[in-house]
């Protein structure tokens, strides 16, 4: 799957065939098409929780910076990596403008 370009204003949506559950501070996700489970740690789970709120990636990063003690650039790279992986697996998609 080709991943669309991501930038600070990108907004995402969780695909409707995806099921997720909170588990010990993280999140476990199952995509019906892939028939695989994905486990996210606390920060990844927080990103997952913020995706359906309609926030842009910049706004999501701002929330994370307020909640976690991490350098902004490192956090941005982590957000991009996770979002790219979730897009690649078909669990989320870029919201139409």
C-alpha cells in the first residue's frame, strides 16, 4: 500500500473494520482484513485515542508534548513512524480535506 504524504496538518481516521481495546496502559488492535493483532505501548495507545478526535498530526504532537517528557523532534519521528505503520497495515487512513 502506498502511504500518502504526511505533514503537520494531516488528519487521520480509524478504518471502520478495525477493532481496538485498552490493555494495561496500551492498546491492542485487530484489523479484520489482516487477521493480525497489533499491540501499542502507552504512547502509541494515546496516539490511537487521539486519531478519531479530528486533531491534526501537529495537534496530536502538542497533546503528547504536554503529557510526556520527550524531545519534540524525537516525539515527531515516533508519531510519523507509528502513523506510517498503521497506514501501511490499513488500520487508519488519511482524512479527506
